[in-house]
């Protein structure tokens, strides 16, 4: 799961990436807990929950052929993922779990939250493609077979 985050490691830095892979300063090896896995599982479950919530409960017939409610739900999901990634890593930083041999600063934790939000946006888009037809009650084509990107119609 860490490879999904690794392609954005230039945003939040290699030192934080090493810690999230499980690098332990005491043993100079990758034998610590892999935080990538925990954050990825929680974020993935939140994305699935938001897609099911949107297509089963929020998606109204009056929103037929409109993409803005879907986009709003996706943006809210990305914001939650940003907070999860940032707060999780900041908590580990404040607890001193990140070793002294790794130069990690609080802004890198916020940037990891941004990377988590970007990965969440991609996952939200992909899972919307997969699940929209099977779980949507009212609009199984939202937002793709709509007047896409035409605001106000």
C-alpha cells in the first residue's frame, strides 16, 4: 500500500516516507510499524463509505444529470482524507515516534495530508466508475452521462 503513496513522496519528503515505511532509528532497519498501511486502509474505507452514502442516500432524482453534488461529496471526502493524513502523522510527530535520525518537520505532515487527499481523489473517481451503476438508486450515470461540466443546467 505504501507504493500508492510513494509516487507523491516528493511532496512530503523522503524522511517522512522512510518513517511511514517503518524505518526505526534505533535498529537502522525497516522493522517498525508500516503506517502507510493503517492510513491507507482507513482512507479507503472512508472513500467507500462516502460513495455508498452518495449513491444510496444523497443522490436525489432532482439532481439527475448534474455533477455538482457528486463533486461536492468528493471534495468533502478529500478534505476528510487530508485531515486524517495530517493529524495522524502530526500526532506521531508530537509523540516523538519519529526518530531523531530522521529530519521530519510539521509542515511535511501537512503535505502528507495533501498527498493523501490527492490519492483519495483518484480513488474516489475510480470507485465511482466501478460502483455507480450497481449501487445508485436514482442516477446510475451521475456524473458521466450528464450535461457534464455545464453549470446551471
